[in-house]
C-alpha cells in the first residue's frame, strides 16, 4: 500500500476541538482551505502537529476509510484502550453505513479485553459493543466520564456503559 497523506481531507480540522487556538469541535478551522489543506501547516498548533488519525496509521484501512469519504475521524486515546470515532454531525449516520458498521462491530470485539469503542456525534456518545450499541445520549465531556465494559451476571458476561459525574469537580448546589 502506498504511503498515505492527509492531502486535502481536513476532517480533523472540522470535527476536533483545538483548545490551543480556541477552535470548537464541529466547525471548520479558519486556517483550513478547501482543496489546499492547512494554510498554516508549518506553524500549526502542537495539537495538530501531534495528531494522526487511524486511517493514516493503518495499512488495513483503504481509501473508503479516508475521513473525508467516511465522514468520520478515528483515533485512539487512553493509552490505546479506547477507539474514538468522531462523526460529522452533518452526516450522523455515516458510521452505520457499510462497509463501516460491520467493521466497527468487529473492532468492538476488543471490548471483551477491556477496550472501548466510542462513537461521538457532537456531544452525543454511543458505546459500541459486539452485540449492541449503548446510546448514552448527550453528555458534557468536561463534567462526565464514560465507563464501560463487561460484568458477570448470572454466570454470563453482560455489557455495561455508564456516565459518571466528575467527582473531583465542584459540588453541585
């Protein structure tokens, strides 16, 4: 497979928040120029310079998985224990289309080993398990933490996904 490059994709420039330049998620970066790419590539913020989506990293993901074609960006976080799928809110069901959905379900098999596959559509969060999707609804990622996995109940592994409040934050009134 030939080496991949961002080219004029730019989905990360739209979907991801960049606090360093106060760029919110789900809005195009003012430095991104369609058809050209990043207008400040040589002096881009460190968050941008250090980011590489899963499509760039993986030889297993073909051109159909390029973020501007798939309409989502994938990357790992939490020491590679979470696969994050950030979906373009303008096409919220893109991740459910084929060939994506069946492959994401296959990737979610790692949940049995303590990994997590988390889909984000704006502030909506969905944990993907091999046999179900747990839609947690809209959450504030600055105030809540998602905990998911499997627990034993009646001798069987049962999937769970919960939203926990930030216990270190201020006490609600």
